[in-house]
């Protein structure tokens, strides 16, 4: 797939699995973290995963709907 093409039909299911994993693990390590885990390495990894999930989802939406 070149940079000018929309995501293929085969790439779309993989995106959903990957994005769901980033979102779920990120939320579990930040929002649903125990009070003693806040501020630790696990919390910051969760924050990084949420940032990656947001960027990945934004890039997918941009490629899918705005860049034809």
C-alpha cells in the first residue's frame, strides 16, 4: 500500500484489533488504575498507550474519510 491509497479491506480488521488493544490497555493502566499505581511506570506506559491510540485512530480516520 502506498501513502496515497486508502486502507485496504484486509488492513481494516487489523486496525480495529490494534486500536482496541491500545485503548483498553491504556485505559486499564490510567483511568482504572489503583491509587497506589498512579505515578508509577505502569501508569506512564498507560498514558503513552493512550497517546498512541489517539494518534493511530486519528490517522486512520484521516486516511479513511478525508484523504481520498
